[in-house]
């Protein structure tokens, strides 16, 4: 998933699936848009996770943990 922010609208991100693989495309799109907004630059996100048998709450909890850790590492490298 490749995502970049529109220059005029900080909250709007354009996403382009490079390769689609079933249920993980929505997850990758959500994560990529969140990261592009927070990092303020284009991002590539890959996802090959299988969410069969998980609840929406579990999926969102995983997304939150992943984004938090990615941003923590990103901020460490920036400073």
C-alpha cells in the first residue's frame, strides 16, 4: 500500500494498492493513512496478516499497538 497526503488538505490521504491480498488490504490502508498523516510524508505499508477468528476490537487493538510502536521508533530516529 502506498499512501501520500494531499498537499492542501492535511487530513486527506490518497492510497494506491500495489498488490491486493484479500482481507489485509483494508488493514494496510488504515495503517498507511494513519502513518502518512502522522509522519507527514508518503509511506509504503505491507500486510499479510490473517484476521480470521478475530473481533473488530482485537483488530483495532492490534492496529493501535502497531502504529504506536512504529511512531515511537520513528520519533527516536528523528531526534
